[in-house]
C-alpha cells in the first residue's frame, strides 16, 4: 500500500473517531480534528448556550449574595471590624460577579445572564425567540444553585444571627439573597426604582455592543460592565437593592423558600417579588433598548430600523430598473 493510501485510510479513521492525530512522512504531515469526538460532545453542543447562561448567573450570585452575607453577617458573629466591609464592598462584589459572569458566558451565549436583557434583545434585535425560554430557564436555575451554594457556605453564620437553625426571618436574613424594599418606599417608588435602573443598564449595554459608537476593545466588555454595575449600585442601590435582573432575584428567592424561609418570601408586600424585581426590570429593559434604538442605533438588526412601506417600494423600483436590458450589443457577448 502506498504512502498516499495509508494517509487516506488514517484520515477516514480519524474523522470517525474524532481524535487529533499526526501522520508524518518524508514530505508531508496531516492533522485531523473532529468536532464531535464522542457522544458527550453532541450533548454539549446542544446545551452549551444555556449552560453558559447557567454558569454566568451562578457566578454572579456566588459573588453577589456572598458579599451580602460577608458584610451583613460579620457584624453579629464576632468578626474583626477590619474584615466586615461596608456598602461599597457590596457594590464591588455585585459588579465583580456581573463582570465575571459575563466573561464566562459571553463568548458562548452572548453573556446575557439577565432575562430582561434576553427579552429586550429578542423584542428589538434579532435574537431568536426560540432561544428565550431555555435562556431564561437556565438563568433562573443558575440563580437558584448559586443561592443554595452561598447559603450552604454561610449557614453557621446565619444560625448565629437568627438565633438557631429553626429560625429564619423575612426580610431578615432572606434579604441577603433576594431584594426587599426599604419600609418607607411605596409600591410605585419600588417599581420605578427597578424600572429606571434597568433602563439605564440596557442603554449602556446597547452602547457597549454598538460597533458604530466606540465600543470597548475586544474582550473588555466585562470590565465595562463592572464599571456600569458599580455605578448603578452606588447611585441606585439603597432603596430596593437594585435587582435589575429577574433571575438574580427570583432564583435565590426560590432557594430561600426551599431552605426554610417558606412562602413568606413570596407573600412579602403583596407579591412584591413579581411586580418589582421581575416586571420592573423587564419593562425597564424594553424601554432602555427602545430609547437607544430610536435615537442612536442605526443597525438594520433593530426593529426600529426595519424598512417601512415607502422604503420597500423604492427598493423594489430600483431592482426593477436593474433588470432592464443592457445596452445594445452587450447581450450578445459570450460571457
């Protein structure tokens, strides 16, 4: 058998098994790679986008809820004052969680890690609606798992603050995982606070991803988001805890309901969990992207920039003119 025949046979074998191999001869080397080297590779290809969203939100909650627990619980557990942290520590923790969550998921799924972002981009941009349910499910599940991980890590400190394993209070230590508004806030104030925070976030996200508007250098979008979330936290975080992300609130809220806080996490202020940290961010996100696309964005992937009837008619007339016969003599050329 010739060298060429040997190499062809190895090519077929490598393509079937999906492995890296190198064949060397005096004058050639052939390297092959198959995208699906085993059965798990097929499964991974099917789930990698929602998996990226899952891990992105999980990391967000581990850093965010983790810093909430560290700063708040340390005040009652005998920790030295220098190790307690303060509100600025909380703002930095949530900003770091957002940046790192986007860094983990951005290259695979786009780094939404927020149902408000997913719904806004599906409504006004070209993000496929068929992906929305699995993205949101993965985001909420990531928030749930992240909340459970942080609770398991800080359970002894929570026991000390609450006075025992059987004691769990709402808001109390439940507020370490999900958002609960300050007592002086009215329902309208609460909704507006989450609405405006998410609208600002989406305007910033749209600017980051707009190639016509000086976006951050490649790979630095997470750093830009770190600055954005830090700014929103220190400017708008006092009154409702700046959820600005339904999965960031609902996933950990489910976790608290499961570990002993009960249905009170949902009954607080007449289903506060629904109309403030879920509906507020979703409507705020839609408003933010609508404003950016209406006044700044010029890309044709936006719903705002789709051709109207007059533009379509003009385009059709131009196409018809292009179909007219070419100048005399050109049609006879043998092209």
